[in-house]
C-alpha cells in the first residue's frame, strides 16, 4: 500500500547517487507540509440517491452505479501560488500533471487522483530548481488532501481540485564546492557563493566537473559523494560534491555487432577509433559521425564498455543496423517559364562491401519552356569513404550534358577524380583532377575545346540552421585552374559565395541576412574562354525579379554572351510574426562585365526587389517570394514568383 506523505522528510534533489540532505542542530529539516484535513462541506462531489437493498446485491449495484451515475467529467481546478513571480507560477503549472487533465472530459477519476498524488513530488522538484527549499504544498481533491486518499479505493467522481503552493523563502548558496576538478574545467557562474541555490546549478557543476575529467581521459569519472545542507534561519544551502575521477584510460578494441553486408574491417577503418590512444569523448563522437556520413547504416550507436579491461583499457561497443543497399527515385517539376523537368536516380550504398556508394542519375528539363530549349544530363558518381584516412573520401564522377540556353548551347563531357576531406563538422575541402571536352555555340560561333582541370574548393558552414539560418556565417570558395589542350587558352575560374546572419531584438524575431557573390575568369579572352565557364545574372540564385540569365555582356546587334566577371549582392530582413509565420523584404543586385575582375569598367548592373512569406514546417520554411525588376537593361516589366523550401540563401 502506498504510504501517506510524511509531515517532515528528507528530499533528494536528483543530483546524483549518494546525495544526503542534512539538517544541523541549528537548522530545520527540509520539508513540505501536506494538510490531511477533510471537510465534508468543502466537497463538490454530486450527491447520488442510493436505494437500500439486501447486502448480497450491494457489490453488483455499486459497480453498476459507478458505471451509470459516475461518468468521467472535467473538474473545477483552482491553482494558487503565494509568489510574486508569474514565471514561477507558470513553471509550477507546467510541472503539474493535474493541470492538463482539467480540460480532459474523458479522464478517469483514478487517473486524476494518481496525477494529484504525483504532483507533490513534481511541484517540489520544480521549486527546488528555483532555490525554494521550504515549500508548503496542499493538494485537495473534493476537499480531501490527496496524500491521505487510498490509491486502491475508488475516488468516485471528482468535481474540484485545489492546489495551493507556498514556495517559502528563496535560498542562496553558502558553500558551493566541488572537487577535485582538472585545471581545464570551467565551472558555471551560477554555482558560487551568493548565487540562487538552484539544483540545476549543482547539476551543471557536476556535469562540467565530470566532462573535464572525461576530456582528460578519465572515462569512468563519476560522483563519489555529495552533501547538501540547508540552513533555514539563514536561507542558505551548503553544497559539497566530491568527484571520483577513476583511472586514465586508453581506447581498446571496437567491438562491432549487427553488420551483415558491410565488412567488419571496413567499418573499423571508417570509424577511425584511435585504439591505444588516451580516451577522448570527442573521438567517439567523430567515429559516430563518420559512420552515419556514409549513408550505409540506419543505426550506428557507440557506447563505452561497462567494465575496464586489464591495463586500464576501455573497449567501445558499436551496434550497427544497415540500410537497404539499393534505392531509386524519380521527380518532376513544372514552371510557366522553364517548362517541364523530369529526373531519376538509382543508388547503391554498399557496392563492394565497404560502404561504397554508386549513383546514376539522369535529368531532362526545359521541355516546353519559354527560356532556351530542352536540356539533358546523364551522370554517374562513385565514392569510397575512409580512403587514405578516416576523414577523406575518394570519388570518381563522369557527366554527359547538353545545354540549350538563350545565349548559348553546349554539349560537353567531363570526367573527374578527387578526394573530399572532412576537416570538421563545419569545414570541408575537395581536390580533384579532370578532363573536359565540349562543343559550344554562341555569338562568336561554333567552337570545340578540350581542357585539363584541377578543381579545388573549401566550404565553411557555421550557420545555426542550414535551411533557416538566424545566426552564423557560410562561405564557399572554389578555384578551377585549367590547362588548354585544344580550342582555348590556359586560365583560372574562381567563385566566392559568402553569407552572414544576425538576429536581434528581445524576442529574437528580427533577422538580417546578407549575401555576396564574386566570380572571375582569368586568362582567355571573352571570345576564346570556355562558354560554359562564363557568368550570367538574373533569377532565383542571383537577382530575383529579373529573368533567368537575363544579364550578360551585350555585343550589339541583339547578340549577348556571358561575362568574365560577376558580382552579386543580396540583403534580406526577416520578421517573425508568429510561431510559424514570417514576412521578408529583400533587395538583390547583380553585375556582369567583360573584364576579368568586376571593377565596373565595362559591365552593367541590374536590380530587383520584393517581399515574401515563410511558413515554418519544423524541417524548413516553405518560401514564397514575389519580386519585381527595379533597374537594369532589357524590357523586364512584370513580376516573378519563387516557391521553394528553405530560405533563399
């Protein structure tokens, strides 16, 4: 049988094992008082007429009466807290299990009573979190203290529940000690003498202390002992925590379970766990990231062994669940200007048993469009994780593409091999060698060229959210030196893309976003440069409101070609107007010039502006933008609508 709540009791704060909450002779024990008084006049239970009948029929009649006359109804809830803080009152209501049941007409009386009895502990926990260690809590169900009602009997219909909370005084830390800690450990400022004695501050300090030891190789660091003593007259809580670092450990074996098609040795190579080196929790996280990055596993869970092996060695367990090896997909889109587009792909996630990926894809776009003709693309890419080292992937790709744009057409074939280096979760680098052959037709006529390329790129992504960034920055730099084999001159193509995000305001509902793009082709003249290496401006990726690729270099006589230089600038102001809805105002500008660097000497600018709305789906915002041209050459006078998922940049 459940015991009634005692008038005075020690309360554990949930800090860790071995917590002792003591009272010295000059102190009072931490307690809450639960009034067990019951007044018949206070009850709101409806009176039900009962006919006297022989005792042998009483159990059956009682059951029928409960079913027929005692339907589960919503009850009247009265919640009061003797506190000047509305925030504390809101936290207490949020911690209560009874509060949400008041609006649930289907809640059973037994469930309501169980929630009321559980609320003592939940409310005390919420008060301890805010430093209130002498609360008085009363929870009355139909006028009776919930703690005094037997949970085994039927409570009957519940008409009213009264929750009364007197938090009492707020305590502060007298002593806030934790030892031993490493020299690199930074304890939270909230865990210090004179600060409010929140139990969360104690937990944060314990977590910081343990993490410090784990970072130093002591994987089994834990709380050895802890003592919390409340001095009620002084409203002080003294906290003493003793940590047990345990021995310094080294990584043992990676023990793998669950793999079937992916070879065990390849999994070890991909994980890259540094066996024999000092334990580091960051290395465990990195190993997890590498395994998930392959796409070959739906589950890759690493955990530390419970027992330490001889020689202070700690083995790591890895549970694997493999993805299905093959996957295919198809897609289609339609636009009033670009026409119909259809794409399809086939993917193998484990081609040779080492988590190698092989993807074949094809695309047809521009069918029936108003800009250019129909484009075709067919490509294949092979990638192998953990080549040369655990953070470097090898790739081999080939593409066959036919472009029919308004200003040029190109048929090209490209083959490239390279490596992709994951320096961290935010930084990636790629290096490759390639061979490209193309046949192009533009304002300068028909040309064939063959070049040897050395593409390289660096990507830095420090955004808080890739699809809906509110802070941080993103930068991409790509360099493609090319050596002419036939049909053009040696040169270099560069492209830079930088984005910055800043959110301000008390409610963090105003975000400023800026983007800058810079492109350049150095070496060949405009007439001899590879046509598909040149730059255009206009459309969703550059200047909204202007037609796609509407700005190039005007050669006169209605002839236009891409430029050797490009500069793009975009700014957005995003205002959150509700939990899901935001409005956006934006301005875009683009410059295309025939010079190799955009210095404004030979080119033209065009601009566009507009507004949009965003609806946050939780995964990414649905974006709808309406933009109009503001300035620039051409006869653009209408408006453009852009729809997508995620912010424009």
